[in-house]
C-alpha cells in the first residue's frame, strides 16, 4: 500500500485524500518510508522533518474530518529546496556557512503551501547557493540520479528533481536562476517550471542573482506543477519585483491541454541556435520525435533565429556573479551562521575573512571573485555594462520572434545526465550545460521542461523545453499537458514508471501494493 | 594627540581661498523604516526595532517606503531641485559590521532630486546662494559601541557591540556643489547653511532635525588653494578633508574655522594635506585624523536588482509642490517687513526661536511689537529660569488676550505680569485670572476720589503746597492713593484727580 501511494501523482493522491480513500497521515508515512529506503542511495534530502510532517498530516486529516473545506493539494507531501527559508527546519542553501541555521521566518512560498495544507517532508540538496548544474557543489555531498546512481541529477536543484523522480515526494519546490529547475527535471525525467519573473515571490528565497532568480514547481506531471504553481504564485507585497497581475488557473489550463490533445492554431518556433552541434544525438532524436508529435496534433512548427542567444552564457556569467558577489556579502559571521575565529584572534575583518574562507566552497569563491572583478571601477562598463546590453538584445530577440510564434521550443539540456565528477574540474564545460535554459532567465520569460523519452545510446531521460512570452505561463501548462498526454498515449505508460526501482526490498514489505 | 599647528585665521584667509562642500544627512520621521515595516524609532532596547530585512537575513527583500519617497520629493522641491521622473536605487558595497547586508542601498547615478540651490543669510544679512548638486535617498546603518577602550573609539577597544535599531532608518543626503566665494565668511556660511537646511526640513515636518540626536548630520568638506595675482587664473583646487561628527550648528562653524587654520599652517610650510576624514572633538575644539579617503574608493555600485525604479507621477510632484510651505528665508524677510522690526529686533526674535509663537500671537489679534515684547521679554525670562521652552508655558492666544487687556487699560504692565504668572500656573485664561486674583485696574473715579480726599485730609501740608502751585508735591498723595488701591489704579488718572480735588 505504501509503495502504491508514493507512485501516485499529486493530483491523483489529492483526489484520494478528498474522497477519504486515504489519509494524509498514510500518504505522509508512505513517503517517509520511501525516503528512509532510498535516501542512502539518492541523497536528495539535507533534512527530513519526519515528526513535523506526521503531525502536520494528522492535523490536516483532523480538519478534513471536521468538514473543513480544504485546498486541492491539502494533505499532499512536498519537498522544499534548501534555498527557501523555513521557520522550523534548517535552511542552508547547501553551504557550510549556513550549517544549522534556522531562519526566524518562512519564505512567502512556504507560507502559502502551509496555508494550502501541504505537508513539508524536508529540505532538498542543491549546489551551494544554487551555483552549479550537477548538485556536486553541495557542501553536504552530491545527490545521485535515480536513473543511474553514478550520474548527476542536474543542478542546482538536483535534490528536488531526484526526490520527485525517486518517488520520495510527489511535489517539490525549486528555484531557477539559469535552469536550476528545468535542467534537473530534464535529467531525471520529471517536470519543472520556471515561472515568469515576478510571477512567484522571491521573499525568503536565499538570493543567488536577484534579477534572474525565480521559484517554481517540480513534479512528475504537468498538471501537478500547475496545481502547485496555483498555490505559490501571485503578488507578494514583500517582493517589490513581484507582479500585480491576476493569474488564471494554471491547473485549469493543464486539464484543458490534456483533454483536447489538439494544438490547432498554435505556432511553435524551433530555436535554431539551441540545437545542432554540441547536442547529444539521442537528445536531438527524441526532441525531433516530440516535435513531430506536436505537428501531428495540429501545431504549425517553424524555425526561428535568435542570434543574440550566442552571447547569453557570457552575459549570464557576468550578471550572475556580479549580483551574487553582493548578495553573498552578508555571510560575514556577525549576525548568523558560521563563525571562524582566526588563530590568535584578530579584527572583525580577520574574522569575516576566516569565516568566508572556511565557509564557502570553491565554486562560490570563484563566482564571488568573478563578480567583484566585473563590478570594479574601470571594468564595470566593459563587463557588467556590456552584459546588460546583451541582456537587452536577448530580450529584443524574444520580442521579435514572439511576434510570429506563440511558443518557442528547444531541448531542455544539450545532453543527458553526465557522470559524477565528469565536469567538476572543468567549470566552462559545466556552464555550457545551461545554454538552453539561460536565455529565459535573462529575458524573464517562463519556461517548462517535461520528459520526451530516453536517449537510445544511454537510456537516460531527455527533456523538451517550451518558452512563452512573459505572463503566458498558462500557455506552457496547456501545451505541456497536451504533449505529455500524446506521449503517454504513445508509450502506454509514464516515463518515470520505467525508472529503476531503487528499493526492491519494499516488494516484500508490501505485498498488497505490487504495481 | 599632538596639538596641530594653527595659522591665525586672518592670515590664513589672506594667503588662501577656502573652498567648501557639504553633505548633510537628514533622518526622515516616517512611521516605518526605509525598506522594512519595522518602527522608525531609534532607541530602546538594542536590536528590538528590527525585522529580517533590517538584519539583512538571507532571503529578506527590501520594499521602498512610499512616505519616504514623498518626503524626499518635498525636500528636493524645497531645495529648488528638479525631480527625476525615474530614479533608481543602487547598492554601495563595502564590508562593515554596522551594515547588515555589507552593502548600503543608496542612490548613485540616478538620484531622486538634482540641480537646485538654497539661499542662505549670513549674520550681517547678506544673502549667499549655495548650489545643490543632488538630494538622494538611502538607508542608515546600525550603531556600533566600542567597549573597553579609553576613548570609546574603535582603536584600543576590546570588543564592539552593534545595535541595528537604526539600520534602515530613512535618510536623505543633500550634497552641495563645490562652494566658491565664501572667503572669510566660510565658517559663518557653513553654520548658516546647515541652519537653513534645518529650518527647511522643520517647516516641511519631515524630520525631527535635532543635531544632538543625529537626526541631522553634517559632513564638512574643505580645501584651501593659494591666492593668485589679479588677472592670473585661479590655482587648482587643493586636497580636501571631510570633517565628521559635527553635532551642533556651533560645531560646524568652529570645525570649519579650525580646519582652515590647520590646513593653512601645513600648506604655508610647504606641506601637503592628506585626503582623509577628520573627526571633530567638541570638547577640545580640534579635529583628528580618521580614515584615509581617496576618490578611488571602489564601492562597486550597481543598480539594486531587488527594487524597481522610483517613478513618481507628474501629478504627485505637482501636488507636493503646491503643498510646500513658504521657504523659511523668504518667510523671515516677509515677516520682518510686515512687522516693521529693526534688524536688531528681528535678529532677537530669530535667535530666541520664538518666531512661530509671535506669528500666532499676532494672528490672534496682538500687535507685532507687543507680541515680541512679551515673548522675548517676560515669557522668555520665566522659561529661562525654569529651564523649559517658552512655547510650553503659555499659548499665543492667551498672550494676545493679555495684550488686549493692557491695550484696553484694564491692566497695567505690572498687573499684566501677575496675570501672566496666573496663566502659567494654570489658573485659566487671562480674563479668569484677572477675576480670580482681583487684579483689574480700578477705573471707578468715585472709589479713587474717596481715597484721594482721605489722603489730602491726612496731609494738609501737602495740600497747601499743591494749592500754592507746587504740583510736584502731589507725588506723596499719589503714592498714598496707589498704596491704598493696592496698585490697581492708573497712576496718570490718579494724578489728574488729585490736582482736581486739591484745587476744588
């Protein structure tokens, strides 16, 4: 039974909770058991709040029993990326410098999911301060890809994606600065959405690069991401950059897309610059097959060119480190977090230096140095200034092509999951893995990744990415749900049902739950 | 600290031209802080008026205080500045433990107000126009307390404590352009400039503006350059120092004078001025070296990505412009003319700080001269004795009623002082005090004649002298009558009646 419950999508589980067929306590126990079984292999979590989760689940069950009208996801367990502040759990952003730090407040998105009755299971692993594409830069050890434990799950949100893909949680929260939701989703066969910049509050998300960061959902189905987006989205007066828009129901958009299975009237642009050289053959193959499905469903597919995308990575790796160098200045040991006193004592500057030396990992230091340099007097115009101009050009490229097409499409990542340690000593190779996802962050437009199959050469998941104009998040959920339905019609199953079962001993523990 | 060598002031001015510049920080008295909803209240238990935003906790984000923006626009307009239709916050990055985020949110290349000027009145009445480069919004830092050292300064301290209650208090920094031409009046100009800024923010009601509490802080920049012969181009600007910790108007004046004398002594000997901050010591009347400050300080400014540009509508700006109070300098000039005061009288009023009380008293009906006489005279004297503000003793309305009673002849000045005493003691309005204390002038001739006849009868020799035409002898009788009337009679009327009765 417990095995069964972890295999349900969030929306299916929510239906069973609503009907009273299962309780939140049962669902939560099932996921906690699964976590216990697979965590030694996967290491998706930095913190598991088992007792608190069970207590929350019981409270939700009691409210439901009292006849209270609860939200659509009430009682559904969720994993939270460790970049988000939680008042009852440590929030380290994967860094030693915040080891054990429990914030005195909840991030707005966490507040909202608690208010909606979701059950936080714990905090998920990530590259330190979200700097990385493999989760190998976590100060607490890497997360392993559930499809192949010798491979990375993507990053920075490898923990959230792996937790969902390994059936440890039906839902997770991520944050996406240059692909940290979408790329891990692609590499683990799950679904991840980066909303329009300003669509979801950043208050309480430990900042990497403020002008690029966006919190979003991670799940196994498009509808589940849409349901979670409905819970966390919308204006927050504590975040000045959050939009005041009234948003449509994303879940309704996803349901409509899955029901119609038709793309008549939709024009999709294949981004010329996000394919070809450097893309793994199996990635390209599955991508093209997916595009054929889209055409067959009535979409008009055209190729478009966005020449400025060529400079996106260069601009990104100036803007991000510049903002990060400033955002990370607060980690100085004075008010919170790690404090290292230099041998023989010293001034406050000495303590700050010793703390930052000991508390930050090499990738964080690399980017702080890059960013400090890029903002320095005499270099600002050449680096930060030029990068901002490129950003404007990329935004214009988007605006130009969106005049002709409704949605853009590309592979979510150039390759499938690579081996642990493969790119750790080559930062540039690591950076290049984000070339498909970075443009959306630079322009603030929404992007979604969903699985389109396994690459024939390595049997690992391949993701497709759709991007829409800012504020058109609903369009992505509708289109994503259509493609997902078409693919599952074709396969006769979900992609993740093909993932290795990481805990075969469970087959004996729960005979009645054999799938 | 070795005593710095000083050149006599007159000689310093003879050899060098002082060049000035001021940065005045004004703390705004908004209800909440610049970027958080913590109360804007500095004081109380350390680190209690703080939110995650003020402490720079991970994940926290700033939100601009709308009232602070409005106050800043009003101040910019009062300084004759243009208001930017779009201005931006920037991050000024530097590590210091009183700065929670290790960057200050300030404005850099796009301030909210720019290009203004303010007219300043020197002690001799001459007007001097101080050019304003900009006024920009920013947040205050926390307050460090250095413990264990001899001086309370960071040097020699064992440890330091930090209170973030002040962190995030809204500030407007007003920056002047370079000020030329102050010449020997430089110290007085400095004082008058800061005083004028204080008057402006007080009239706008946007700051408590108490220098001793740090609501208004002045950093005074000064450099000297050698004088050149007539017809020759001026020498290039000298190296400047920036004097901080100047906590009163008087200190501003003294600090500038001191720096002119100190720098002149160094330059005259062929020495060079170090570009640095100087710390003003009120007790010794000296400045001491602070930290070196170079124009190459690199704060790595960049636009604050957590905040949107500030874009006030033209309607809002015009609304605030229409609501501006009369400029304090213009208002003073108008009042002086309206009231017909001499320079001395008006200066007396300005120095007493009772201008607004006198305005209110005249508005209630008193003449300006009477209002001035009471406020700067008896009321100020009592306030001085009691060590309180004159304005707290009595209301302008009651002063105007008192003046009206004197003008009507109901009270003499001497009686009026007693009535004022009653009002100050809380016995009621002047009319009520007159009634309760029985202090009105006796204007009933019948009662006076009875007393006069009695006095004449008891002093027959005096009566004889008066009848002989020795009018000055009447003084003795008048005195007796005034005594009998307990002073509550008009002495002139008594004299008339004495002469009348004696010769009857």
